[in-house]
C-alpha cells in the first residue's frame, strides 16, 4: 500500500543500490559488536515488550523498495536521533528481503544488504529505541505461494540465526499485509515460519497479523499457536477516501479535497457501501438521500465479518418501489418480493443469523428520483443498532473492535500502520491523526505511524524539519 547517511561511506551506499544477483554468496561473520556481545535479556513479559512499541514510526519507502533510494527515500543516521529526541519509542523497519536473496536454494541473503539492515538495527538499539525487522513486499509469495514457501521459510531461518543474540529491543514481523492467493494458506505458512524462528529465538517477540492486508475485520480468521511470545498486528486507514486521497497507486485514484471529519454521516463499521447505479448523500441527521439512476439500481451494504442479526429495518419519506434482502452471502440469487413503501412507516426485512449482505434495491426498471431513508437499523439479539454513524464514531468503534479481540484472545495488539497521505489538507490530517492516536492509547493499543519522511511523512526531508502540528498530534508535549 505504501509504498525516502551522511555517516556512511560512498562504497556502502553504492552497494545497497545494487540489485542482488544469483551469485554464490555466503553471509560473513557478524562484524557488529552487538551481535557477539549483546546486553542481557530483559526478562519482560510479552505485554511489557509490546509496550516498547507504544509510539512507533515506520521508516517506510526505503528498504522495502526494490533497491534503497528507488522510491526517493534513503535512510540517514540522524533520522534515528530525530525520532528518539521527538519522543518515539520504536522504529518499524519494512524490508524487501525477497529482492536481496538468491532465487534458488539455499536462498542466501546478500551479505552487503544484511550489513545495511544491521546498521539500521544498531542505530536504533544504541539509542534505546526498539526496532521491528519485518518482511515487506514479497510480491511473489502473494501470487505464487506454494512456489515460494521454501524460500520464505529459508530467509526467515537465516534472519533468525543472524539476530538470535540481539536483545529484546529487536522484534520480528513475519510478513506485512498477507493477501491474495496466500490468504487460505496464511495460518499454516505463518506457523511454519514461527517454528523455524523458535529454533534459534525461543522467546523473541514475533509479530503476526491477519489476512486482508492486516484488516481488523479479519482478526477472527487468524489461528495462532499457543506461543506466549506473539504480538498481533493490524493496520488502520479508515476512512480510505480520506487517508488515501490522491494516492497514485490506487485504482482509480481517490479524488482529493476530502476533509476530516466529513460533514454528515457514513456507514457504521464494519459495513461498507457496494452500491451500483445509485447516488447516496449521507446526512448529519443519520439519514440518506438516495437516487436510483437506472432501473434495478441498488443500495448494497456489505460487512467483511458476519453480524448477529435477526432483521434490518428503515423508513422512507415517500412511497418507493423496492426489492429487499438480507443474506449470509452474496449468492447471486434473486432478491425478495417487490414492495412499495409508505411514507414514515417502518419496513422490516428478516435476516439469517449471521448476516453479511443487505440489499435495498430499486424494484423498477426505470430510474427513481431522490427519496430519504431514515432510521436504518440492524436488529440484534440484544438491541437495535444504527447502521449509520459519523467518521469519529466509526474510528472509535473500529479500533474498539481490535482492542476487544485482544482482550478476548489474551493477545497484545499492535496497530502497526496508520496514516494519511500528504495530498490531503494538513489541518484535516492533524485532526484525523490526533483522534486515531488518542483512541489507540485510550484502549491500550501500541501503534506505528506510517510513515517518517515520504508521502505520508511527519518529517519534511527537504526542509529538514518536522511537520510540527502533525508531530504534536502523535507526540503531545
């Protein structure tokens, strides 16, 4: 999704920019004193180690690029001191290991690149910062998982052996944002990697997240072993239309000019709008002005997680011809019988338990002019819950979902990425960042802002200065 050394000599920098080839390379003996003479282990619990990540910043767009500098970001030693002085507790270091290891067995990691990562690790830990070494942008693993499982495991075996003498300030994160064809295999693959890590690092804090790009809504699919030294990670970029406005890598590119909070309301998390041929205006009074632009157009609500519900209900402000359905899945079957609503009279649609798909579809072959839907609610066994809320409420509810999962499953949770792209209005970005950070800390969730000095950055590398208001939103003084 995310895709920039003054103390380093030019030869090392040039080596880091050179793509790895399938030369017969062998990792050298460690030259960093911390690898051979580490501090004693801290003996901290996994909850205490997760607290080390309380205020983390991602060093994105650097080492997870195909080569460092390819995305405009090269790490410099002073960045580590800047982060320390600003009040952050940790650094998350995204790394594209797959671009720096042999493509055939024994899948040896390029020793020059490994030294570069060692340099980053030492620059963090020597300043009292914890650091997460992760595997980022292993694209082939997502598209051809079976063909890359052996390499995936082997790279982690090398990394685990290499860093086994480091103290508890060093964390491992198995894979950033599993998705695509890897999803049905992810629990098994993560367990295989974890088993290899545990051979040399029996108590190392290891971070693992769910499918769907580390989606909060997919936490229920994550199956973890009884290992007591795991931290679960999720990512948070809601509402996407705000956080990713103008993002060139999104298709289509989300429009710019989106403020936060948006005036009006939106669907309550985890419901999403999958409507077609319809125009919706979400209003501050928790109602929707809905226009069907073509025949059989639809207002379609989808939840990525099943919701306990016996029915949903709503009212319209005038008579409208509709076809309605509540389903456990979008099975492509015809909707229920067509009805004509009456102004101000509640319409109730029965649901299976659980429900994931709600349809309020036009029951006419012709367009239908604007009408208002109000009192849109999901009826659960214990109460009726509005399906509309404002942006602030949605953020709080979504992050509460992550916190509740952690408490229920007795796992510490780390929100490893959240941030807003720099093409948004800075004042809106500050409001969003402050709200998310405050919500996370109120719920005891550690966090990692995406990111330091690139498109989402809190540090302006050209001006050599922090974006002060954005930094204050993260680290209030």
